[in-house]
């Protein structure tokens, strides 16, 4: 993946991951599902989490829980400290210049993007203003902008996908010309495609637009630095990066966040309230109405520490090697019967493989694979416009993470062979 | 690993109807009735054509595309109801829904039969779809054509009451 080439610690050579050891940290993967060993190939939808994440959360609930922001007693201060520490950890993880002010905790990546659309979009965008998206976006980075089209008369422009599953950037300057906002994924959850984000961001900025990066897929799998990307906002989810469900992250440039009105109203996000009106709090608390996901933030801290410990560059390289191995084996085994919907070149893609085997329907495929305890996802993957572009209504998708190895890929191929023989 | 579930689900009959669907095609509308059912989540699509004459479904045709369960169920359905009266067809629909463990409240009010009371032998090839029940997400696939059929029958009844007015 290109992002890592510019990374400073590329100098310290990447090391081979010890997958057998890593699997031991994940009870489901080491002990099995109802006692049967399982091949989990659906991390793009949600990853598994290591015991240390669950331990951190139960430790917090057992011994450190109080509500944040309000208590004067030591216990509440401790909870506060853990929550703010999570903010710093998440911020540093993506290279935020000012983590304490620039990280907003949300429920997930979807809420983070909606926060931008509602707080920034609803106030800054007017009839005829242009928002640019791409054809390969997840609904999370599409529907909020389509809703703004309805609410504010915003015009949507779509960067198309080429037949080689990469974005068509030939007319990039034209596409972003006059745009107010450009929203683009860092990695497609269907194709694995990793767009040249920096190039898009630079063009967008030259045109005077702000840039939103959907990091839900790439942040868990590669070294991501908001300064190197050149984005103004970055959204990602805890549950896809070994963390718990219920916590997502929005990073935004401090001056941008500071210029934005609150997203939701309630406790915690105000300085003063009178019946006549409110004085909103400083950032980032301005955007965190109500009791935040405290235990989840603590779990996310543990997840990030676990990832950092292994090293994002090692994870990235492992994903790339395993993906290349799997694509090669798929082609060797099934030849013309298999179609892989994603870029050929390793540098342009992550560890997500959408495939079609003969004309077997993805649901049938997923069901037969499940009989071999191989978990893959079949469906539209929340990317209906992309499905339309691919000329299908669903794909079967296998996705990898740091706990998968070639034996998982082999079992995938074995199970696919079984499906091929059943549907012959 | 349990392969029994799999064998149940993809029994010969289902695969046979998937590969060689019965009553495939369309009919002129009118005189026939055309009903479409679509599952936007997985893209399964079934189109049912019904030709009713004097209370009898003289012909049934199926178009559409999708997974083996949705398409074989449509094929099995067409074979089961072709030539049956509208009343008989309604009974077959209700039996099939019971097979899928879908209990409609009005059914449960009037009778207390459950899947246990179903005469599987009497259901013939349809019983092959019984295995679907153990895979709840697939029930939607299996039931798709049947919803279209039920809607078609309602439309037929509406037309005939209109005529009698
Ligand atoms: C590319 C991409 N963006 C956004 C999301 C939304 O993530 P969440 O459902 O956690 O909000 C996903 C999840 O599948 C995704 O793959």
C-alpha cells in the first residue's frame, strides 16, 4: 500500500507476523465457535477483538466507572482521565496535530460523517453548491450527501470508476472545479481499491473545497496520517480495528471544528443554557452531547495499543502478502470460473476480495462456505451505486486481518471448490 | 462438520428446480395477471404471471433471477398451483407459510395448527424447502414468489368482484 512508503518507520524493516501467536489473543479464533474451528473472513464488516480489549473494558467497568465531565470525586476524575487519554491515543494514531481538541468520539464512522454533513454541510452549503463523491463509496459516505441534495439543493458530482476498478481521475480538475466539499474513501469495502487520496485532496484544495476522508477500511489496516493525506476530516470506527462496537472517531482540523455549530444538543456540549438560547462548549465537547461511550473509548485505547505494538506497517504488509497469495490461488484453482472484482496491482488494493464463482449466487456461496465454517459476506455491502456499476446486485466478499493466514485462505478455496461441485 | 444441514437445504429437488426451472416465461397481460416481487437487499427478483379462468389457475409462468432458494421456490410453486382452483391455491400458500414457520395472526386465531400438523407428504416436492427454516435469513428468499402469488390472487378477486358489481 502506497501510504506506507512515505512512512518514517519504513526504515526499520517490517517483520513477519506470528499469526499462530496472534490467534491466541482472540478466543473465538483459538478456541472456535461452539467448539469448531472457524475461518473468519469478514473483518471488513467488523473485526474480532483480542482479550486485552475486553479486559480493559471490564477492568474499567469493575473498578473505574463514573460519568465523565461532572464529578469532583477521585473516581470520576479517573474515568475522565481514561476517556481523555483515549482521545489522545486515537488522535496520535492518525497523526492529529492537536488530539485533545481535534478528536470527537461518535458512535461509529457513519455518525462521524453525518456530524460533518449536518454541522458543516447544513450551515455552509446552499442551493447549487457542489459536493463531489466517488462511485465506490460506502452508503455512509454517500447517503448523508444525497440527503443534503434534498435538504439544501446541493449538487452531487460523482467521480466514476474505471473498468480496472480504479477511480477515473482523468478529469479530476474539472470534477472538483467550484466544489465546496469532496468526500472520498481511503479504501473501498467492496473492491479493496485504495484511491490516490493525496492527489484528490490536493486538487480539491486548489479548487477551494474541504476534504472528507472515510477511513473506516484503511485506518485499521495501514499507517494513516492526516497530515500526509491532506484531508480536513477523517472518520473511522472502533469495531473494525479490534475495538468495541459503539465508538467511532471524527478527526477534524481544529479551526474547522471551531467554526462549526453543535450537531446534537443536550448535556455536556454547552457552556451555558438559558431559555432564550445556549452558549455551546469548546471543541471537541461541543460535539459530544450526552454521556459518551466511555468504556468503548477505553476499549479502543487498548485496541490501538495492541495494533501499535504489532506495527501498522507489519499489518499492512501481511494483508498485502495474504491477499496476493489468495488471489493467485483463486486464479490457479478456478481459472476462468472466477471473477475478482478489484484491482490487480497489490499497491492499489487492500485485503478485501470480492469474487464471483461461475454463476453461483453470492448467497448460495456464503451458505455453502458456512457449512465449512468459513465466514464470508454476501450482499451489496452498503454500496448499491457501486453494485449497479458492477452490473450485479450482490457480491461474495472475503476480507482479511492480522489474525488470518494462508491456512485460512486454503480453507476458503477448499470450501469454494465444494460450492463449485454442488452447483456444478 | 455437519453436512446434513447443507444436504437438506440443497436437496436434489431444489437444485433440479434451480437448474431446470418449470413454467418459465411470460404471458400476455391481460388476460393474465402479472405480479412482481423484489428483495432490494439481495436483488432476488420474481415475476409471476397468472391466468385464471372460472376460478381455476389455468396457467402460471415465472420470470426473474436470484439465488437458488428464491428461484427454485418459484419453480416449485408454479408446479404446485398450476391447474388448481383459487381456493386450493390459497390453502397451498397458507400451508407453505406454515412450513416456513410464518404464523399469521389471523391463521393462529382461527386454527391452532402448526408445522407439526402439516401433512408433509401431501405437500409433495414443496416439502424439499423445509430445510430453509433453519436458515432464517433465507426464508425471505423462499417466500418471495409466494408473496407475489398471494398478491396476484387478491388482484384476481378484486377484478372478479368488480365484474359482479
Ligand atoms: C468504507 C466504509 N465506510 C463507512 C463504513 C461505516 O462504518 P460503521 O457502520 O461502523 O459506521 C463502513 C462499514 O462497513 C465502510 O466499510
